[in-house]
C-alpha cells in the first residue's frame, strides 16, 4: 500500500488483510502531505481537501496552504493559512502565531499589504513569537508598511527587528534602503556597511550601496559598488540592475538616480 493511499484511508475502516499496517499519526500525515505539496502540489491540494473534509483541522488546512503557495497562488494560500490559524486559536495548540506569519507573507507576495500587516499584527500581539521569530515578524511587518507607504511605521519595526535579529543581513539591507528613501544618508551608509559585513558577496547589498553612494554625491563609490554587484552575481536581478545603473552612469551627461 502506498503512503499516499494510506493517508487517504486513515479515516475509514481498515481491511483485515492490512490490519497490522500502522496508521500514520496526524504529524506524520502532515509531513507526508507537506512533502507532496513540494513535489506535486495539485495532488496535495486534492489530498488536503479530502483530509480537511474528514476533519483534518489545522494540519489539513496548513498543508492546503503550502500546496497553494508552491503553485504561487498567493491569495488562496493566504486564506488557507488564515483559516488554519483561526482553527489553531480555537484548539489552543500553539501553532497560530506561525500560521499568521505565513499568511502575512502570502499576502505580501500577492501585493496585499494592508491584510499582510493585519496578519503580522495578530501574530505579534499573541505574544507567542520570541527572539528571532519575533524579529523576523517585525521585519516582515516593516515590508508591509513600506508597501502601504507608512515609512514611519516601517522604521519602528525595522529598528525592533535589528535588536532581535542583528545578525540578519536582510534586516540591515532593508533598514539602509528605508533610510535612503527617507533621505537619511548617514543612517543609510551606516546600515549598508553593517549589511556588507554580514553578506559581503550579496549583489543586493552592493546594489543598494551604489544607490546610497549616488544619493551621497559619490558616483565613483557607486561605480565600485555596482561593479561588485555585477561581478558577484551577474545573472541575479540585483546584478542586472547594477549593470543597467553602470550603463546609465557612463552615458553622456548622465545623472543616475537611486532605485526606489
């Protein structure tokens, strides 16, 4: 009997000929479903829905959400994560905060910034997120705030994230980018330097360093940073953006502008 078939038969009577076959636990069933979601999301959606109808609760909805996310169907993924989170709150099983964070990230991927921030609000307000997990949630909520144009709220969340996850280069990169957008050149330069210490070969960091150098009136420093971005990761989005910035910098009477 295949594992997937065993999972589907978990809620029905067992044939006597296979009575000795162990029935997967809920955790094992979720792990199998999540693995299937990464390999064959359409099949995982079918299995998760059957499991959900049979009373699979939080785990079934969670697997469904993961399968939708694998397909980059962000809106239904967010809904499934939210439904799993609400079920988890009612069950008081301790999974709700993480599910709200996953819902928020699905909303971010869909460009739905206000509901994304609401999801992160709920996750953080629960008090269940500690340390690094709380820091990453603050970072994600800052991204939602930027999407909504609320730069002051984004700054507050990023400052909190930097306290909780100071080793994360992305937190420093986002903080530097936000500082540049707020025309705080000194803060931008300091934070991009911290990002570079933690991720020296990251083209995204080098691209932003060049953007900040342009804002600071240092085109040659920008050139060096953008050249590094191209050299380190030429095929990445950041590497290609840096190449375009270099081309603009070398154009006659060019006045390159920082990227948004």
